[in-house]
C-alpha cells in the first residue's frame, strides 16, 4: 500500500473539530466551577486538557472514526463517540488515582466529562447533516447490474459519501428503474468515458464474476480517473491503491494522482495566495499590456478560450490577445507547418503570421499569460500543473494521453520549464506531465516555481 494511502483516507477536519469541541467543554467547566478565580494550578489543568485530547484521539482512531471510508451512520457515530469519551475518562481517572493526584476538582471533572458526552455527540450529528448537504459532489459512473445497484444506492444514501451518479453501464442489458441514466453498453466503455467526464468509475462485485474487469480498470487508470471496485482483488502495477468499504462490501481504489487531503489543501491555499499576489504584483504591467493590445489591433483585450481541465472538465482560460481576430479560422491552413507534428494534438509555429507585433513581445516575455492568475484564483487552474489542452486537442488524444488531464492544469510545469517550445515531441510532453503527476509534492511545486522565474528571466524557449 502506498505510504500516503492512510492520509488519503484520513480526515483532519474531524480531528480539529473534535479538539475544538473538547476545548470549549473544558472552558465551560472551568467557568462554571469558578476555577478561573484561582490560577494556582492552571499548569496542571492545561496538562490534563492536553492529555485528554491525546487519549480521546487515540480511542477515536481505534474506532476508525477519523477514517473517510468509515460510514458515519447515526447510531455508529453516537456509539463510538460515547465509547471514546468514556474510555478516555476512565483512562485519565485511573492514572490520576494511581498517581494520588488531588489537585483537580471532582465537580470540574464531572461537568467536563458530561459536557463532552453531550457536545461531541451533537457535533457528530451536526456534521452528518451538513456532510449530506455539501455542495461538493464527485461525479460517478456505475458499472454493474440492477440488483447490486439497488444495494449500492442504499449504502450510498446512508453513508457519508457524496456521489452524484451521472449514469450507469449495465452489464446484462436490463433497465434500472428509478436509477441513473443508462450511458450504454460495456462494449462501448472507453467511448462512454470520453463522452461523459467523471471523477470516479465504480465497478460492482457481479462484474468480477461475469467479466474480466482488468482491461476496463486499465482504461480508467490510463485516462487518469479514479476507479473503485466492490469486493475484488485486482492490482495494477502502474497505480497506487488502498482498501476501504461500501456497506458490507470491501472496495479497492486505484489511483495515480495524490489523494492526500492535507497536501491538496495546502496546495490550494498556496494557489489562492499566489494568484492574489500575482494579480497585485503585475497589475501595472497588465494595465499597460491591455492598453497596448487595444490600441494596436482591433478586437478584445482578453482572449478567452475553452480548455480542458481536470478529468475532462471544460473551463475558459484567460490570456491577453496576441493574435488577430481571425486567428482561429486561419489555423487549418497552417497545420502543415505545425512544429509539434501534424497529428493536431498541439499546435506551435515559430513565425506564426496570425500573431500581432505586440503579441510577439508579450508571448516572448510570457506577459500574455498573466491573466491566468485569475484562473488560479477562481480555482480551475493551479500555479503549477500540466498544460491545459484545447478541446480539439483532447478529441485527438489516444487513451493514455488522458492521464495528463487527470489533475488540475497549471500556469507552469515541467514542460514549461524544460525548454517549452524546444520540446517538439508530443509523447515527450505527455511523459513530462505524467512524471509531474507521479512525483508530485509541495517541494516539487516550489522548485518548479523557482525554475519558472529563471526561465522567464533568461527567456528560454518562448515564442
């Protein structure tokens, strides 16, 4: 199992929320018993709070209450939380008895533990409700049969998973009543994934009995989509995996992108800060560029183009317009001069006649890409990632090319800092993007940002 798998399933939010509730209960007991009037033993009481938090955390971990794949049914949440509070109290009281410690007020301890029983359980019930109403929803394609779909839907409704089933692929041809939309047959599996961008593909147990699902798992993995298998034991050499569960069914998750929630949250914070700083820092150059573009050629200042982001999701990328207004219509006439090959997956041309005079300068200096800081701030791009392809480019992709759009695209990346247009082999570019995905870390992002600054100062590979 990959070393980040435990963290991929670990919820830091639940831990922090529990610790906050415990601190509030502790403060309330402190005020009610009037201990705030005498601070003589404040150090002892602080030590007790820290000790209780640690012991409670360990018991909750033992009950897997901080594990994302644990289904927080209402009865299970109350039972495990109550057991954790009770076990923690017994552990702490036993230690105090053995140590003959008479510093602590018995009334304080009674009020504190009672508040923890009530408040922590109320917190769990509250989190269950808001989790169900969460706006974030993973788009899912279900692969299986009617009987198992009904069980799958039941467990999904009871669980904390926030899946939005956009459709199903039925393996035996029967229709599913009151279920998702039928997307087609298993024989058209790859084309269905191309036509229906999703975040997860979930295979069910019956498919493993009737079909060899390894080819379909490989298709999903090569396209960079997360796959989940209910009660199966397949292993893919190129994918990391971890075991979770859906109701009574074991489930394997295969993935080749990081699922570490802490690292991803930090990356997003860095993106928000970096996007804001970039907009402020380059506000004057952007204003000057906007005026130059407007005064030297007719057309809009900002060029807005549909691009393909994570898992095939389309978004609009923003750049300063560096071409004449009829550039898109003239593209087909220039394809035979494409320096990136004639397959149409990427188009680059050194002396592109569609580029304006101002456009040549802002492209050479990469000033045309400054508006992408707004994309980063919005959230459809990152500071560092893979190059966002156009819709037309993705339509020409082979299966394994889809892996490069399995993460959020970035303003810069390995390809952009490795000579950019000097790398003319599309397969080499894909290899660089896959290398970034497999090696990703916050340290790698930081290193690529520094390397980007160096590339911009030396104006390497830009045209």
